[in-house]
C-alpha cells in the first residue's frame, strides 16, 4: 500500500479507516493558525475540497470553533476592506458628477471618466467582487468540512457588509443634513487656505453634492443588499441544483 503523503498525515487509526487529517508543514492542524489574507483561507478551502472531492472523508470535528472563527474573521476583514474601497471610489465619483469642469479636466488624462457605464461599474464594485468570489467558491462547495469552511467565510463577509453598509448609509444621510450654505463656505475656505476662487469652486461642489448624498445612500443600500444576497443565490443555489441532479441521477440508475 502506498504511503500517505506528509501533508495528509493523521493518526494510524485514521489512516486505516480512510480518514485524512490535513496538517500544515509544522505538523499543526491547518485550521488552528490565523490566515493573514483571504487568499490563504481560500487556499485552505481548496485543500479541503481536493481531499473530500477525491472521496476521502475528513473527521467531522476537525474544523473546530477556532477554525470556523478564523474563516469568519478573514471574511469579515475582506468585507471591511471592500467597503472602504467602495466608499473611496464612490466619494471620487460624487465629486466628478457634481463638478463637470473637474470631470472634463481629468478626462483629458483618463478618458474613461466620461463613460457613465464605467462609473456605474465602479459603483457596483462590491457586487462584482462578491459575485466573482462566489462563482469561484461554488465549485468547491462539496464535502462536509469544505462546506463548513465556505459558510464561515461567507458569513463573515455578510456580517461585515451589513455593518459597513448601515454605517455608510447613516453617515451619508448625516453629512447631507450637515451641508448648508454656512458650513459649506466655512469648509471651503478652510480647505482652500482662504483662496477665494478655489473656495468658491469647492463651495459649489459641496452644495451640488447635498442632494446626491441622499440618492447615493439609498443606492448604496441596494448595492450592498445584492452583495449580501449573492452568496445565497450562487453558492447555496448551485449546491441545491447539484443535489437535485445527483438525486435524479440516482433515481435513473435505480429504475
């Protein structure tokens, strides 16, 4: 009988019973360590997928509470970074939409700025990222341990997007209420170092952004809502279709 590879070493009882316990190069359980980045967590999920897709079971209690929390934390952190990136790009887009002169000046060096489809795609960044991640993870949603790891990762992202979406929504509403003629002019003078032409331009940009902030706040809720629902539509939906096909194939073989 061929020896068990070093990266899949387990106790003798596990090997004889067909159980495989993944360990890392240091010999420790692969879910007890913290994942620095989301790519490390996805790589770990890939290892689970390769083992379970080959028909080799992994013990049910291998993915401990600590392991699930590690995947959850990585998902939460990636969702947090996503929300910050989205807020940054959305702020820039709002300034460009509010001031046509600035948009035309930047378009000289970056022509895509004038393309409304490009700007809308940037607004949909959380949905695009979430959709790409879910499409990739849907193929790995096989096996008990792999599914638990994927669920923990996605739940972390969902909680993060819900929290950041609500914070950004109420923050934008609050900023819109704070913008008035006096506060806009005071801010414009402070930012422009009391240079009147520059302060006047900033003032008009802020006043034009006031109604846009409320509109974008509700658009943000819709965008983050789709990004939150997408894991359920993609991963759990694909798994449900896969189970239906497997049940149909079994019924055809038995008949």
